[in-house]
C-alpha cells in the first residue's frame, strides 16, 4: 500500500506517541517523533486526537512542540472548528494511528514503511573473529 497523495492523519498521544503514563507524560515511543517529522515533511497533515483535555492536553501539545511536532489541528478536524453539540465528534481523517487498534500499535518504523512504501536500510554485519569462517 503506497499513499502518494497528502493525507490527514489523526494520531493518539498516550500509548502511541509516548508510553502510556496518563496523567503524566510517558517517554517517547521509539521513532515516533522522527516518523511524524518525516510524514510532515512529505506534506501529510497531522491531527492530535487524544482523550486529554484542559491542562493535560496543553502539556501534551507543548511536549510535542518541544520535540519538533506542530499539529495541523488538536482534537478537531481543522484549526478553525469550534465545538458544537450539533456536530459529530468523529473527526475527518484518512488514517488513525492509535495503540487501541485491533492488534495494537505497529512500530513507528513499520508505520512509516507502510505509508511511504519503503524498506529500512540494511545494516551490514561486521566481521568479527567468529564470523571469519562463515
């Protein structure tokens, strides 16, 4: 599956971008910020879609900004959207990345490969004494 157009990608915070330590902020998940940055560089719009609200939401947004991620929108489909009981709270996105998916969260490397149809660089094995005779 290769996505060549620009996508709107909704991303959860706790358990997805960072380890789940709610209400605190957990450690960043391996490659989460690097992958999100690459996706933004490719023109994809990222929406933070999280259970957090108020001060806890502000802390999460600030943490992401400190790690180089500025979201297109936070808990809404577009920046100008205002909350109304007449609108569905389901946001418009092409993809959702969340640790609560069936099967859990893929690794961020796998997510990036899926979205860009790339493979990771192969690490060349170093020759050591025990590998000389293989």
